[in-house]
């Protein structure tokens, strides 16, 4: 029998440079399975043979590590050694064994928040529970002068209910843990990588993305939590786009929508907390995790005590050097009267109310709150404004109404379709009187004419038919 005299071929090392995953790491951690494998690194599930506890190992082949990656891994180990408390995972061990760098941490039960959100949005109670844990974790993290810089659903582990607790839904979120400090920053991080832009665009504050010249500090982490809480309550992030550039542009310039425009039953105070977290200028946000935590805990306590929509003065426990817009407090009688009027309007018996106050007396803020409350009852609120100027255009006071109607139709395809059908004969008149309606009704068949070409009576009749059509629409 002929035999080959050549050398025996050696097994090929995988292109990622990690090579075969060892069965035992550091003579202590027995590998169970590979959770994730990337370029030169792997995340493993293992058992600590010294005590039988389940752990997660982050591993990387030392010879395959880029200098910046190695610095970050060493820094992550140092950070984890210093951190402890609710919502955090302590470091079990770290080191270099047989050319394999590793970090060992306890295996957190549950699944990522990203996986949980794939099954549906969270309730108000679940969101508050998660917010308490995240703010408590960040209070400890920031207390050690550490920034996480990559808060997102895949970096939050959630424990869900079920089992023996019959009153807890099987999928209900009962607690949260902040994980993955691989992009964290502290003074001990090497200066060569300390200020590199890092993070995930969908959850990144404007200053962290380098879009505005502001310091990247704990307020950037709080912004990310605000985006995350918005997604928990609504099932979608506040800013979406087809490209990273489009998402970043919205973070810079587009105001975050009110969570109550997407989901009913969210307390006004919780909506205000989220809004304060995602302000564009970090000076206008919460300044500390402990300040946000105090407000969340007070709200959770009030709701547990049976208050349906508590009124809380936000930020009393926050530290700040600049003023920010206050929470909506007071004006209970005025708001109640306006809400009664909107309910009466649904039965075609709505009164005309006159709201008066000195300049700066809070008229706009009260109407903003009315609009937010009406969203919860699926009521369309349309607003116009009379402007004192020399060249006033006909029907200018209704331009805000037109813009609001287009926005409402953007969120309700059925409303948009039925309005187009009902107003097809008035399209030319309406888009000439109120050009802002063109995106909703479509361009007129003729060249756009001024309102005077139709006559005031015809224009008014078309506007009345528009309002009548809107009032007749069944809302779901």
C-alpha cells in the first residue's frame, strides 16, 4: 500500500484569530457553550468549578487583540472591580491564561430587553420598575466617575415574572441589570482611546455623537435611558430613519414626540420625565441619575397608592445650575373645565371658552397639556394662532389647524383616506385657502389660486365641510 511521505497538514486556525474555544479557561471555568463569536473574541457560558455558579466569559486571544481593544478590555475589568449595587453585575475574575484574555461575570438570569421588546411594549408599571433599576445602577456608576456610553436594549438584562407568583404575568418585567461596560469611560481609560466617539446611533445623545459642542458626561447616559424608556412605553424609538445620518439629524433637531401620542394610559408625569431626559441641550435634562430616580420612585409610590394621574414637582432632588421648564402643576380647575368642554364637543354640544391670562401666565402650557390629555381619549386637537402683523393673509388663523390635521392624518391612515374621499370636490378651494393641506388632500387639478378667486362664501363653505367631515369620522 502506498503511503504519503509528506508532512501531516495542521488544522486551520479560524480567520477571526481566536482559534478553538478551550474547554477549560484559567483552570477554573468549564465552558458550556458559545453565546457569541466575533473577530478575535467570543462570549461563553461557563460554570465556575470552585463553587458551581454559572458565569459569562468575555474572551479574546491576546495575540489577535488590537491595542485599543486590549486597553478597553483592561479598563472594563478595572471598572467592574469597583462597581457594585442594584442593577449591576460584579466581576468574578479577570486575567490572561495561555494567551487568552478573559473577564468572568455572574450569568444574569432572564433575557435582554431587546428580546423582551420584540414580544411587545412594556406596561407603565414594568417601565417604572426598569427605570428604577437603571437609574440606581447609573447613580452608582456615575458616583465612581464612570460613564457607560452604550445604554441600549441589548445591554440591559431583564428578569421576567411567572412561575409561582400567580398575580405576575409570565412575561412581566420584574427587574433590570445594566451590562457590557466595554465602551465605558473613566479617567483611568488610556487617553489614546478615552474620547473616541462610541455608542449606538439610535440611543446616542447629540453631544456624544459630536453634533453639538457640549461635554459628554453622565447626562449623556441619562439621554440614552430616556430614549430607551420611550421605546419601552411605545414599542418604538422616538427617532427612526433609513440611514444613520437621518437618525442623528433627528437627534439633533427633531423634538421627541410625547409618548402619549402613541399609547394610552401613560401618566402625564411619566411622559414629562421622559421628555426631560431627552432634551437636546444637556443643561435642560436631569443632571443626575439620583434626581431622576427620586422622581420615578415617587411616581411609582403614588400610583401604587391608588392615584391615577399624580401631580409631582419634578427635579426637586436633582442638582442643577440652570433653570429648566417646570413640570405641569396646578391649574386643576382650568384643565378640568377644558376637558369637560372637549367631551361635550364629541356630542356636538361643545361650548366656546375664552382663556385669558397675562403674557407668560401659562396659557400655552395649559393648552399643551390639554392636547396631551386629549390624545389619550383619541381626540384630535387642532390649534391656530392669530398673529398681529401688517400683511395678514385670509384665514391665516387656521394655518395651525391645517398643520395639525395633516399631522393627525399621518398617524391615522383611515382618517386620511376618508377625508380625501369626503373632500374631493373641495380640494382646489381648501389647498388654495390653506396650502398646508396639500400633503393630505393632494395637489389641486388647476394652478393654485388665491382665496379671492373662489370667493369668501365658497371658501368658508369648504372649511365648514372640512370640519363637518372631521367631526363625522369614527375614531378607533
